[in-house]
């Protein structure tokens, strides 16, 4: 991996917290992701399943973690299974994890080769009454293919029909939503790398550059900084392209007088940054562009201040909508009649700001978190209001990643990334 070694205290703590919430005489199994084929003998770059990484730090395919806190054999209370490496694999693919390295990374003392899984798992299942399956229950999940986890569940239910079944997801949702200090350091690193990419791009942008050239500048800086690249497919949207919320073609010329909306973030050690900045191609905002820009920034700042322990996500979004309505009235995009006659299920402001303001972020860009429970300290949220005006040929979104604090204002992990309109102009015209 490109990233620096992670203190395995993080993974030890995460396992301890998970096992503390398991039922008596139960075990939990976590599988790595599949390696996805693209055709012939080619594969997509491997991306580890976030849950097994969160609990073990193992960042390698064909890995299985078993947690069994009540196991009669102390050696089997935490077990990691990894692919056996050999000289042939070392030559063609590079060395895989040895047992010793797997222990060093994870803090798990018992490591077996994957070929031993069925035998060891049978032994453990005879001593357990309940098995936790790691189903995907994220509120945005839309998985259409059978995963390695799905195949494992089907096989296990067929082989062990008399066991009780439980879900890991509710436990993982709560645990992963509250970040450990080491996680916050890793997320700060991802944000700092994103900052370096943004500053590089501000020096690069001028009329005539292509959106994909800007994407390449970000990627250069990210990889140079020990990132694996983008945390998600980047949006580099100039002019009216910014009014397509998930514009990812990034194939148009950036023209003088236009704005460029850039929704990008680096990943570091599997942790995501999620930043949006909107800058002028020519290095200078028009009067109207700056008015709208400052309105979006004002909404972002006021929304950020509301992210404190006890806030309910649904009520927060209603209040952000009220703030946005105020700004749209001042910009002349809405009038009082629009607001008085609005559909309460689709308020007037939605014409210009049609998406949500915040989501959890962490190992996944849209990370785990229970939206119906009050916010708490060390939750990390994006804050990303926008105003989109197709009839005026531009859209503006601004986005930071912030950590809820026990008291006071959230900590902005992107506080060093330029955002004020005047600062943007100054930096672009140095």
C-alpha cells in the first residue's frame, strides 16, 4: 500500500468495541471484497471491504476475519485467514501478507492460511449458537450483483441450518459513525492531500484548458502524496455542466467567464475526503457570480454551526432549507409568492438547491451512520449547499468535511483549503 503503516491500536479498539455488543456464544464473520474481472485476464484495482479493514487493517483480497469472544479456545477469539503466499506469487504479483505481517498490522495473534478456513470454521461453529452475517444495510445501497459476503451467507446457512443468525450492520453503523482519534488523523491527511491538489489546480486553470486536464492535475498531486487517487469519481464541471449534479464526463473546454465546479477528494489509507470548490476560469468572478457564491458560502457557514451533539439530521435539513430560502429571496431567484404557495413536500428553494446538505463521511464517502439518531461528538459530516441556475449558465456548490465536537463549533478538516471568493481570486492572480 502507498500509505504509511497505521497504529494497530485502532483495529484492536474497533474489535473490542464490536465484540462488546455481540450476543453470548456468538461469532461474527467478515469477508474481503471480490476481485472484479473486466474481461480476458484483466481485473479492476482491488478495493478492500471497509468493514474488514475497520476491524483488522488487512488490505488484501481473499481475507476472512472471525470474531468469537466466548470461544472456549482463547486462540480462536480473534482469527484472521489470509492467502498463503509463495515464491511464484511473489515474482508475478509481489509478496502477500505473511502470518507475522498480518499480526503486526492487525494485532491479531492467530493467523491461518485461507485453505484452512473450512476446517477451523467448522470447529468454531460447533462451539457457537449464533453467527453474525455482515449484510449491506447502508441507506444508499443499490447492489445488484452477488457479493463474496452473499455467497458466504448462502453456503453457511445451507451447512449450518440449526444456528441462529444475527446482523453485524446495526453494530457497525454505530461504531463506524463515531471516529477514533487515529481515524480523524487519517481523514485529516486525506483532506490535506486534497488541499494540495486544489492549490495546484488554481495555478493551472486558465481559459482553454480541458476539464480532463484539471482532473489529471488533481490525480498527479494525489498520487504524489501517497494517496491511491480519487475517493470517488471526480466532477470537473465548467459552465452549465455544473447544473448536472453527477456530471462525470469531464471532457469539455473551460471557457473565459465561466465557473468550474470541482467536486473531488483524495483517499488516504482507505479514508475519504470530499471537497467541492467553484472557481472562475478567468481568475475573477463577475458581480453576479460573486453574489451567488457568497450566498452559498453563507449558507454553508450557518449550516456548519448547527452540527452539534443532539442535532437531528432531518430537522437540520429543514432549517438549512429555511436559510437557503432567505438567500434565494435576496438574490431575486425566489419571490414571496413562490414561498407562500410552495408545496411543503417540495419547498420552493428546491428549484435551485435540490440535494441534501450533509452526509456521514469516513471509510466510505457516504459513510455509515444512523440518520434517525441524534448527532454526537466525533461524527464527521460533509456540509455542501449549492445554488444551480441553468438559465444563467452556472452552478455553485461549496463543501467541507467537519468533525462534531463535544462542545462548540465543529472542527473543519478543510479549514486550510481556500474558500472565500476574494482569496480564490487573489491566489489565481498571483
